[in-house]
C-alpha cells in the first residue's frame, strides 16, 4: 500500500502539472506519468553519515528498508545502486511479516556483508495492551519466540551473525524493560549471533522510547515520527494530541543520552493519505517548515525526511521499490542539513 499510494500520488501530481501546460494534448499526460513512475537515473549527491548509538557504526542517514521492497521479488539493482552511492545500513525483518525479504537479500549479502550494518527484527507475539504488565510466563514464551525468529532470520539470510536484531512492534514499556527478553538477547550475543539490541514501534512510541532509555540496554530504536509528531500505523494518522517534533526534542534527547541511535520511519506516510489513487495530505506539514525548506527543489515526501533528520533523528528508514524512490529519498537525506540554519 505504501508503494502504490506514494507512486500514484506522484503520478497524479505530474499529470496535473503537465495538464496545466499542455491542456491535455494527446499522449502528453500519459508520458509524464510514465516518466515519474520509472525515474531516469540522476547523479546523486554525496551521502552524509552519523554514528548510530552504541553500535559505533558511522551509518548513512538513509537506511534501505528491505522488508516490503524485497518481500515478493529480489531487487539487486536497487540494492547495489544504493550501496554504490553510499548507503551502508540495510534493514529487513522476519518472514513472519516480510515474507521472502530475507531470502531475497542473500545474494546482495554475499558480496557486501562485511561492508554494511545489517539489521533484522523479530516478533515476540506477546498479546497485551500497551499499558498492561507482561507476566513471567508471557515473557518466557516471548523470549523463546524472539530467539526462534532470530535463528530463522540467520538461516534465511544465510549468515551466522546479524549486527542488530530488534524487538518488532514493541508497543509496551513493560516488555521493553523485561529481564527475560534481555537475557535472551544476551545469550544470542554471547553465541555470536547478534551484537546489538534494538526496537521498532509504530504505537505508544514515546513511552516505549523512554523505557528503553531508562534501561540502558538498547543500541537502536526505530520510531514512527513526523514533523507533526508521532505517527500511528494503526489508523494511518498523526497520534491525537501528539506534540510536534520540535516539542518532542526532550524525549529524543533522553534516548540520545542513553546512546540510542534514532532511526525514523513513516516520516511521510501521512502525506499519501488513505485513499486509492493518491488523494492525500500533501501540505499537511508545511506549517512546520521554514522558507529555505519550502523553497528547495524537493517534493512533499522529501521535505518531511529532511525535516525529521534535522530535528533529532540520526537516520530515516525508507521503503524503496523503484529508482525514482531511491533517488528522491537519497537526495533528501544527503542534503537535509542544507535547508536549516
């Protein structure tokens, strides 16, 4: 759905812009739409890098999100172009959610494994509400599940070590603080199967992030955040009454003080909206942008990425399934610092 809504949204804008110039002369709108969809290759700027928390790794500010992109088919040309241009962090996830993504990353890893930071993630399947306390029995079963999915990921990726393995869909602070799950990570680390613990969440992100900072156990956190504040994947909207990103600076600083590398996701998803054929919210974040960013040669999605990077994040994770999306996201993340004093 991410791929379709964003692509059709951009296609619609291209067709509308062309229509204004050509009065819909035969074939012109269709040609513009095809051009936007395929995206001819352009020269990319030099990537910028940040140290990613306790990993100590100097990571590209653009993380290649492989989960959805590789779930059905291999995308080696995109992976290789991203790497050759300077992307050195690749994020994937368990087949329980991302189908064949890890399998489709194998060939790329055979060539590049020692040159990148490899991140994957597994579920705990602990079924409790965000404000409930996990029981000992639930935690033990969750730790067993997480460990099993780590083993499965290593097998699917055809590697013996993944640099960081997350708790995926980590929406409950008591799970984040849980000793049973932490012991499972420490066992995996001792066995050489992973080096760093992380989390990803689209829900209850503020409480989860603060809990992670309190423990001092986490190296990375992937959070759904936008210029307007926290984003909820469940209802595809900004969390009601969320502080905007500037106001969330103290929360992000607490995580940074705990040496957690902060990776954003879904920074622009709200702009695509919820309807088919690209009817979205393209100007939803414009009120947060200064004149330099608004006047830059960037589209709505690129502006959102640049903004979140310059307001507290180390990197953004993007799902890139075409040359066009790779180029857009690369340009926005590599040049983000240019639009802010």
